[in-house]
C-alpha cells in the first residue's frame, strides 16, 4: 500500500471525525465540556468505551503477544469482568450521589485537599504515561511503514497526530468525545473482524475450519495453573485483572467522566454492563487474530519479527493485499485517535477541578475559566508529545506489558486511598498522605526488581498493583495512629 494512499485514507477519516466534532460541539459550554451536560445516551457511551479501553495497544500488541504468552491475556480480561461489577455496584452509586465532576473530589471530602491533589496527581502521571505508550506504539507503526519512506521525522508525525486531536477536542470536550469515540470504536472493531475474515480467506478456511485452526493451535492455550511463581499463573492474572479494571476504570477520571455524563445512575450501570460483555468478546477476537497471524506467517515461511508488535502491521501492509492494508490503517487510525483524544479532556478536567478549583468557590469569571481550560488542554498536549518522544528513546518489549506495569506503580496509591476511604473509618494525618503514596511504589519497584533473588524464583506480574495498594493502605493506617476516627461517606 503506497504511503500516499495511507495519507489519503487517514485524511478522509479525519474529515468525517471533524464533521462529527463540529456538529456535537455547537453551543458547548463548560458543563458540556466536563460532563456532556449529563445527557449522554448510555448506548453511545458504552460503545465509545470499547475503543477507549482497547486502543492501539490491543490492536497491535495483543495479537503480537500471543507468540510469547499464548492466550493467557484472556485470564486478565476475565478478571476485568469482576472489576466492572465492583464499579457498577459500589463506585458509580457513590459518584452519582455526590454529583462529582472529578472523582478525586471524593478524596478531598474524605481526607482533605492534600489527598485530593495527591490522587489527582497520580492519575495525571498514570494517564500521561499510559496514553504516551499507546500513542507511541501507533505512531511507530505509521512511521515505520509510511512516513519513513516519505522522509518525515518521527517528531513531526507525532506532532501532527496530537494537533489533529486538539482540533476536535479543544471546544466540545466530553460532549464531543461521546460521539467521536463511538464512531471510532466501530472502525476499530470492524478492523479486527475483517482482518480475521481476510486471513481465513487467504488460508481457504470456512467458519468451521477457522475455529478448528484456532482451537487446535498450541498458541490458543488460555489457562495456566501449573507454576504459581510464573507471571501467567491464573490466579495472579485473574485477580490482577479485577484490580486493574477497578483502578484503571473505576478510579480513573478518563473512564469515569464518560460514565458520569449519562442521564442517570441506572443508565450508567446499563452502559457499563453492556460494555463489559462486548469487551470480553472483542478481546477474545484479538487473541484469535493473533493465533491466525502466527499460523499464516508460518504458512508463508515468513520470519517472525523480533518485536512481535510488528507482526500484524507487517502482514497487513505487505502480505495480505490492498484491502487488508486499508482495513489495518483505518483500524489503527481509529485506535490512535481514540486512545488519546479523551485523555487530553480528562487530564484537563482533573487539573482544573482538583488543582485550580473549578466548580467551587472561585473569583474567576466564566470567560476566564474557559481561557484557563483551553490553556491547560493545550499544555497537556505538549506534555503528551514529550512523553511519546521519551518512549521513542527508551522503550523495549511489548507495549501492553509496559503500560500495565506502569499501572501497577502509579495506580496502586489510588487503590489504597479509595480502599481506606470507602471501607474504614480511619483518619490519617493529611500531611503524610503524599509521602505514603510515593514510598509504596518505590518499595514495590525494589521488590519487583529483586523478587527472583529474594523469593526463590518468584516473579511479580500484574499482581504488583494489589501489593502497591495494600502497602499504601498500611501506610495510611499507620498515619492514623493516635487520631480519632472519622465518619465514612456511606456507599
């Protein structure tokens, strides 16, 4: 597929996206930017969350990771289901009852402004790193297979991507993103389904033959119960998946801001449960695609790339024909924009509410708040560009592992803060909360780096998130010694 055809496809896609943004952002005010005027249809939110949760990491890394860890990632996905039930039944009712714009305002009500700023800071760090990793992966694929041939430097490629995102998110915020994300999710899901269909045709497989090839492949193995020390051990991945879902969705402003834009709690729950079912099926489809990619590469005697993230783009753009290349490019484009557009909006929301005091007692006029909001939005776009360029210099290995490893360190303190806030009555010394939330990840980093030597060959996987949250909760309990208990904000 020629680079110019790729650029043309992306250009047409962006025109459609910008048209949706122009329609949805008309008369958008601050209420529309932050929470879509609390009038978002639940079905649009649910479908949009699919693309936001999958992103370019799932589109490329999950199929590529099958070669190293089989289909064990589905163990994490099944854990997600438990996590989403916890969100729907515990966290969403709390957020709706308190009428929150930033979910970290709960920490301010429970522990004080220091805890609110600490929670928000960890979210800002987590999302900047996570969005940077996702965009880095997608931009690298475009760079390798398209823009290098045109002599365009990587920094310019990423700058243009972020500039395009700014064009359609700066004004409308969540009011726009609910609809643009639903639009992009459709292309992302179509991308994986059409890719499976294309490979099946190239291998002369009907539906029954396709299912047999996937089922009989040694790469399709999902469950691992043998070695409890291995990172793929079932209970480690299942429980970690539940915790990851809770913190990366339920304690994450990026995901919750869209859920809070629904008309009511009942609709928000309906949205989350509908999303959960589709999420499991789509992830299973991505893993099946990974099995087929490796099988097809074997059938044409193609050497597997050292970085398996490159397997899908290599086959799609060079071995499966023009239609497959088009499907891949549009699917990856949808994943690229979907993985970053909402991040800029929710980072801006969290910073404006938690650090600048939007929505509270403020001397700023409405016009002044709009100027501040747009300046912060633009500032985070620049920061995101810096993070992506840093990944370009230092990243190695499968990006999905990198993103989830980062989550174990940066989301752990959020897990500990909310656990203590929701399920205990302790009142820790507010001055020590930021220190506890910084020390816990550092301890986990040391334990992870030395676990093989210290614990008889044990390797930490995604369960590091649980340990991080537990250490944070322990530190908060120690800070409460000698202090009177406080009332919990009831669920």
